[in-house]
């Protein structure tokens, strides 16, 4: 498939993982100078100045080393910085920042081991770092501590997708959608899992739900179109690609997909070719001519054999 159907989990989760850090300090040594640095860090984070935000969160941690929220804020900033490094194709920088984020969430867990938040945050980061088994373990721990945590079950679903465990992913997104029926990401990922299970009608239903909630979602049109194409319903696929191109007219990938669907539809609707008579089906075929010549030769040989040595008749009218 092309770039759309092979989008990495990190890209699909980007909107969620750029969420602003938590700012309310709890009773773990926050307040005063630490809070001021955290507020400044959030402002810089919102401006996508992640390196500067991390520096402010460093100061918040120094001012209140026992405050778990300060580590969570800095971990969130590291995670966003890692995503930015991935977008810039800087793999080593992304890996280093993901590791820093996981270290901060681990510190949060150390300070509040009975709080599900740190486990869920670390699970999110492990998903992005493609550490899917670890992400599942952390999501399970978060759910043990908080069974109704919609985000934890959703992140476990992402990890199952990363491991191509489609049935388990569908089950988790079923739960996530029950808990938050307005989250388009859960519908999108459930649709992707169902597509891989060849359960195309279910995928179509989820993409349709996304479009009902947001008719301007170009990706949902393209993905539904690809699902229709996989079902051989090329007319519907073309209609979805056309709708996507109205939203994003210069999308090369969608244009290529539509041309493919149009070609397949034309081939499907083309009349069957007129059969061409096979050569040599007339009366005088080479085989028939050969056998005729053979028979004539045999007849000639037989006649010659029968007339060999026979005396010539004398005329009775000879002049005497």
C-alpha cells in the first residue's frame, strides 16, 4: 500500500501527544517557583518551542524534585520534541528524547506508584517508540489501577496494532469507543484493524461514522475509498476519491488511487472480446490434403502392380 495505508502509529497519535502538559501542582512540594517555571514551560510548549519548554521544566524539577507533575510535564515536552525530530527525519535525536520522556514518566511512577497516570503516559510514549510489548504491559498496569481508563485501553489497542494482533485491537477499540464515542481516532484505528481482518463492511461503517462527525476529513474519504476498492466496488471508491480531491485537489496519492480505480472499473465493464476463428478450420486442411495425396499414391501403386507383365492383345483384323 501507499504512504496513507502505511502511516506509522506515531503520526496517527500526534494530535493527542502534543496535548499541553498538566500544570496544577499537587501536595508533593509544588508551588511558588516550581509553579512559575511550569507555567512558563506550558506557554513555550504551546508555542512548540519544545527545547525551551524542557529548560523551564528542568527548573521546575530542580525547585520541586518531589512533585510528580513536574516530571510528567517534562516527559510530555520530551515526547513532543521526539515527534518533531521524527518529522525532521532525525532518528537518533527522536530516540534520545523518547528515552528521556520514558525516564521522566518512570520517575513519576516511582513517586506515585498507585496512580494510573504515569503508567498510561509511559504506555503512550512506548507506543510511539515502537516498544509495543512494554506499552501493553504499562497499559495493563494502568487499567489494573483504573479499570475505566479510556485512554489506557486505547493505547493498548494501538500497541496491538503495532504487533498486528488485529482481533485484540478491535476488542480494545470497541471498549474505547464505548467509553468515548466521540473520539475519531478510535474509529479510524478500529477500521484499520478490521481492514486487515478482511472485515470490510465494518471498516466502511467506521469511516462513515468519522465522516458524519467531520465531513471535511480528507483522510477518511481516501481510506474508505481504498476499502471500497478492496471490495471491488470501484464506483464507490471513485466517488470517495473525488470527494477527497475536492478537499485537497493536489494530492498525488489520491489522484493515483482514483486512476487505478477508474482503470479497474473500465476493465470490469468492458465487453468480452469477439472470438477469432482458429486457423485451419476450413475443409481443405493440411492434414486432409496430406492424407488425400497418400491415398492417391497408394491407388497408383496398386494399379501399376496389377498391370505389370500382362500380354498385349493381338488384333484379329490383321491383313494376311
